[in-house]
C-alpha cells in the first residue's frame, strides 16, 4: 500500500458551541491507504474491504484497466470463489457477511452493465453462462441471474440478426470510399456535387456529426496501451472502436489532399481556392470544437504533396495564411503538445470555444471571433456546444505509459500504480464523451454521397500528381527549414501504408516504446514562399507506423518518462529510442543499466555515460548524479547513452572544430 494524507474540511454549524476545540479547526488530515501492488487474488479481494464496504474509486479503476494483467474469465472465477468463501466463513459476523455479499453483487452488476463487451464471446458466451449458473445457485433471490440471462439472449439475437451494436458493424460504420460497399448506390445529384458547392458550415457540421458519432462509440479501455497494441497485431480486432475513428481521420485527410491535387491542369489561382475553402472549414471546426477533423484537415494541408506547391500557396491571401498558422499552432508538438492539451482542458466541457492566449495573434483571433459572433441564435449556440478531441493524444499517452511502466514489480506482483495513471487518462476520455453528447447535428445523405464519391490517392499517386502540377526541377531539392518531412501525428499513425489503398489503415504498434526515425519519405522541394507566410509543416501523410510523439513526456513530482537512444558504432545510421521510467531518486548508473537492459546489452554500465539532448547541444550528466534533478526540466527529456571513450572523442572533435572556426574568424578579421 501507499499511504497518502488527505485534507478534510470540517463542517461548520452556526449553533456550534464556541468553546469546543473542533469549532476552531478548519480542516484535519486523514490518512488514505491506496493499493500499490498485489497479486490478482488480492486485488480482486480488495474490491470489497474487510468491513464489506465498496471503494467506488478503486472498483472503477480496476474494472477499467484490469485487461492489462488478467482476462475476464480469471477475474470472474476469483470473484465467484470470493463470494463462496465469504458465504461459508463462520468466523465472520452475519451483518458483515451479508454486507460483503451485497457489495460483491454490486461489483458484478456494475461490471455486467458498464462493461458488457467483456462478456461478448460468441457463439457460446462461456463467461456469461458461467456467471448465470453461479448466480442461479448462489443468488436465487437476486435479479442478477435474470439480467445475465437477458444479456445472453440479447447477444444471441444480435448475432442472429447480424446487427450487433459494435463499431465494427453497420450502426456506426462509415463508408470511406465509393468502392468499400458495392451495395451503396450514389444518386445522380450527389455524383455531380462538387466541393465548391458545399457550404463550409455544412461541411464542418457533417464532419463533426460523424466524428462525434464515432467518438461516442469509442470503448475507453480500448485505448489502453496493452489493448491497443494487441489490437494492432490483430488488425484492430481487439480495438474496433479505435480503428473506426482512425479510418475516418484518414478518410478526411486523404480527401483534403485529393480535392487539392485532382485535375493537374487547373490554374494555381483556382487550386488556391480549394485550399482557402479547407482553411475556412477548419476554422468552422475550431468553432465547433471538433479537434479531430480539424487535425485531419491541417495534416492534409501540411502533407508533402500539398505543402510543396509554392505557386499555389502564393495565391493564398495573408488573412487565410494567418488563420492557417493559428490553427496549426494548436497541434504544435513543442513541449509535449502543450497548446492542444491546455486548450482541450479549458474547452473540453465548456459551451463555447475560448479565446486563445499566449502566442496567438490578434488578427487571427479577430477572424475567429467574427465567426463566433455570426452565430447568435440559441439553435446555433446549442449546435456547437459539444467537443470532439483528437484521440491520438490519448492513444499516445496510454501507449507510452504502457511501454514505460512495467505491469509487474520485481517481486512478480501486479503494479496497480500503473493502472491508476492509466485510469486518469481514461477518465478524461469518458468526460469528453459526455461532452460530445451535446451536439445536435443531423446527418446529410447528400454530403455522405459526395464524401464517398471523392477519388482518393495513395502517397505515391499524390506525390506524382504534385510533381505534375509543379515539377521538381523548378525548385531546390532541399527541404525548407520549417518543413518536417516526417511527423508523428501526436504519436499515432492515422495514415495508411505507403502505396496501399487509402482505406487500409496502418495499425502496427511499437510495444516496447521504441521508435525509429529512419526516413523513407519521398524528397520534398523547398518552398519559395517566405517562412513568415506559412506555418511550420508537419507532413503526416507519409507515416508508416504508430510512433510515440517526439515530445511526449509523462511528468510528476515522483518521476517522469524519458526517451533514450543508444549511440554506438553498430547503430550509427539509425536513431531508435526507448522509453525509460525515471524516478526522482535514480542516479546515472541505475538509468544507464536500465537502458542497456532495454537494448539487451550485457555490458559494463561503468563504461557508458549519458547526456541530455538540448536544442543547442548536449548536457552531460555527471557519473553519479541524480538524473531527475540534474536534467534540464525545461527542455524535452531526450537522452543519449554512449561509451565514455566515444564521448571523449566527440568532445575532442567539437573542441577542434571550435578552435578551427575561431582561427578562421581571426584570419578573416586580419584580411
């Protein structure tokens, strides 16, 4: 257990005696005991304390996160055995026994109602049938057995009718291409519909309608790193609700790119109008607080194939460029996407979008304010009061948390502290799902017809179209300073594999938290448009796998997650990172040993040293220093471990280079 002190305020009563000591106290400290780790049997046993009371917080954490260390069958068997043990315990007082049994029934009831998908195991439903037999025998006077029977019948009926209420079936499935469903017929009017014919507000509303629908269907525990990573390996079978969201995100991004690149003979000024429309739609999405499609559109506009079209971008008015830059800054990866996180925390359950602060520009904000002020009616007000977050942020956090913190302790006990941290993120998702319920938007079949009729292109086709519009030889082959050729969309690849169909989603995961930065993207020419006019682009269209974001970090007063690369002669041409959990009392040798273990190296830790990678160089961590306090807390927690001999060689090279530059400078001054 961990012991915490909680401040509890006294209730004051106006009629209280003034001479009582308690009346002079505003609060007192209360000791709270929280489970730190334990065996599966003990964790299940602690769902109900020795007095038969339920700890609702602990029950919620356990039921939300147990899938990382146990199966539903294991937990159910232990709970049933616990119930039988309590029932036959002759040393327990009758009142305590009955209270224990009642609490256990409550846990089973909550589990069945809130996490019914755990019991969905067609065609035999072994867990449900086992629970039905148990409740019929040991709880004959309770309605739980009847509810279990109804659940079995419901699941069987859904299976027979082929209409199971899951995101992998028709109730929330979205047709992403005109080829995905032969039975889906597009009427003649929808075929003639063009992007320019669709009002920006309608386009934003319909994207939000689908985004909200999918987000509300997300099963929060599917986002867990253990479940999500497993789902990647099984092509999303373990996390269909997440895959559905990713597919639609990809669908929006590909359509942004396709509508801009189609018809290579189009004049640059006309093509610029398409970009302007998408920027305006993104602005509408910002007002709707739909950060998912907003991110998808920004990613499409920042894709390699679109961003390189400098002649087209030169026709974009400065006003729209400023808006585009403002919206792009929301998803800046600086400081662990702090802008996006703060904005989501501020607006997640608010009724309207908030005014940006800090680095934002007044002119851009005035454009956004004008958009808000145009919506004066109460219908419009309630219309955009919901929120759809960018799910990739949560998936990244949970994936990195899963890779950085071990599931079990050195003693073989389940590390429940990890589950508490995971639950904090899951609770945020649930809160935002309730906010998404506030949207009052109806679907539009004509829009869906247009959306499905858009011809999309894979990465290779898009780049070829881009070259046809503006040939490569017209530009310098060097990538512009502000343009990243490759970026992790907040850590999650919401794009398909290069060369594959846009509808096929990349769902590979890095289980151990490692990331390779080897770049296989096509070369992108430099933009001749001044950097001040365009925001830094992050080409997300060429991603190939799930990658933790470069600036991801999990920090607290007790520790943080750092990313460490190993610089040796063997891996000189690759850049692979490992996530390592750093506590506030870890010293350099301990951390270096953990890194060597991550890389499966059985070498002497004394032969290695570690440095923090800073924007202007490296910070060498002393040999026996406390890394948590020695590191630069302002910079990203990116480290490199190398042999001390290599470190000395590197330092010598840098000193020689500095001396040569100094000598050259003095010679130039003399001349």
